C-alpha cells in the first residue's frame, strides 16, 4: 500500500484523533468514542479497504452516490489538470470558466426535456435552500407574494441546512434544532404502500396519497402554496417506491393549483433508477430539479439546481441582479470532474446497465430473499432497493424498536464484509452502477447469512 503521509498513523491514533476533534454527522459521539470509529482508507471499484486492511463490498456506493465506482484515474487526472490550468475563479462578476460552460451543455442534454438552466452549489442541502429562495423570488416576480408555503412529505430527506432540514420529513431531524422554521413548510403523507396501504391496492393507495397533497393545498388555500417537493423514490426515508398512479396525479394537482413541482433527484439522479433521472422513470415534469451526489459520483463536492420552462424564462428575463450565489458556485475543478463523470456514465452505458440486465439481475436476486422469515417486503427499481424486516409477515408488524432489528442486521453485514445501511428496520442498498453479477451474488449470499444471524439474535 502507498505510504501517504495522511494515512501513516496507526488505526488507534486515528481513532483517538477523530474522537477528540471530529464533530461527525448524525453520530452519538460518546458511544462511538467508547467503541472506536472505523477508518476507511482506500477503495477500488465496488470495494472499500479499512485501515486494518479489511475489505468491504460497498452496497451503498458511499452514500448512494459513487455511481461510477471508486478508483477512476481519469477523474483524478482531469482534476489535476484543471487544478493546474485554473484552480479557481468565481462566477460572480460577469465571468465564467470553460468547464462550467461544458457542464451546462451536458446537463441540458441528459436532464428531462425543458430543463436547461443550472445554478451550482456544493451539496444537496444548499441546492434545496437555493430552490426555496428561488420559489419565493419566482412568485414575488409574478406578483403573487403570498404563494410561499412549500409542501413536503413525511419521511422525505432534503438535507440538513435550515431550509432543507425544515423540508425534510424525518422527525428526528427537527426537535434538537427547533425546526421546522415557522410558516415555511407543511408535510403530507408519503406513498408508503407496504406500511400504510391497508386493504387498498397500490394503485388506489397512490391516488389517495397524492390527494393528500390536494387536500393540503385546499386547506391552506392555493394562493398560499408556492411549491411541492418530493424525491421520485424516497431514499433515506427507506426506499419508498411510489405506486404507478402516484406521480401522474401529483403532476395533475400541481398544474391545477399552479403549484411549482420540485423533484429532488439527489439520490435518484444519474442512473440510479434505471433512467437518467427518477423524473424519467416516473414521467415527472419538474419546474426545479435538485442534483448532487451522482453529479460528480462524489469524487468532489458539487450540486446543481436544474430549472426549466416558465421558471427559467422568468429568471433569464428578470432584468435585475439576482442576489444569490456561493464563492464556489460553478467551481472549475468540480465542473471538470462532473463533465468527465457524465462522459463515463454515457460511454460505459451505466444508465442502460441499471435499467437493463444488471438492474434486473439485482432486483430478481434480491427478491429470492422475500421468503426469509424476517422479510416482509423486497422492493426496488434499477440499482436501488430495500428489504423491510418485520416481526410478523401477515400483519406486517415491525419489531419493537428497542430490539434494534435493523441495526443488528447492519452490524452483521459489516462484520461479514458488506456495507448495507439500516433505515429503522429497513435494509437499504444502492451499489455503484458498475457492480458485476458476481459481486451481486456475493452480496446476496452475505445478506442471507446476516438475515439468519439477525433472526437468531431475535429468537426467531
Ligand atoms: N436530497 C436528498 C434526496 C438526499 O438524499 C440531500 C438532499 C442532501 O444532500 P447533502 O449533499 O447536503 O448531504 C440528500 C442527502 C442517509 C443519508 O442516511 C442520505 C443523505 C445524506 C446523508 C445520509 O441515507 N442524502
């Protein structure tokens, strides 16, 4: 292994330094310090290696995001070349840079028809905050100054900044920080058929869930509602796949009440669902699209807000400075990496892979696990999937959360060489789009073993 200065310390020394100095995301610092953090030190393809030399198959592509897999030399090289040519310049004062002009053209090519204006940032969270501001600005320009409330969904995840965390519908994200912000957002039901469908068919339930939005718009008054935001498939909420009836009905409702439609494509974008975007998979025609993660396959931070139709035209013709933008908006190194990343996705037909052979193989092999006594439902699309653990299959009842079924399964998974995440008792998977059939077989074997170990822990 290379002896880079930054990895020369022993695992114990890095764990001590991390425990002392690193305020980490979504972490119980006290508990982790007692246990010792795992240090991931290198990666190649779909495989991670930790500081003790242990190899793990990355069933999560980092955080739903390393779409082209690890170890792409050409992404490192393009970053290196761009760092030498122009490491940075801002795009504030009537300037731009070559890579970001290329990126705009590329994004206009791959995003759904009509989306052709892009604002750049550094994370999915800041992209959603940008959209919140632009929704307000749009309606101000239109003279509809009350049209400001944004409707979002329970179990939605839109990020952690003040605006994005307010939009998020995972309730553990609010009380510690006095969120959601007041007079800002309203949450409605998500199309979670397996948990909430009851006796209804998926199609009936999809219509019901969409009409919860309509009811909310009517309650609030359409003159007060600026936008609806949703992930085409809710990722961090537990890979909730909407029934086919859901998005067309949402689209109808947004059009009928003149409510802007925001598709948060941070997870679904760039091939994950088997098409370029979740909006393509579900036939959504958004006014705004949030993109991050797969935009650069996470090799470097970058986000983009896509805009189309009347929204883009309104901003193009605003006739005044629009007072928004970051130091790093359109960063040339990030843009160069994004362009090359999109070229790789196109050249290697990774979207077609997720939507074709490999996606189908992944989904069908996962469904073999549906007969396991702990598994209530296996669901997914392309290369995103969930395995929902239940105590009782017939009633779909979950284990008492204190029994930590999902967490146990996740721990077994790590111990057996697979990174799989637990969302409550839902095991979620989102591997790199380059995953092979052999790696999928390895993954399925490990998951089967972990389900058995978890069942044994729980006395099932
Ligand atoms: N929108 C969606 C749909 C996301 O999934 C964000 C916005 C925010 O992106 P940033 O770049 O600000 O993190 C996300 C991020 C998890 C997990 O536990 C998911 C995300 C981030 C962290 C953890 O599954 N998604």
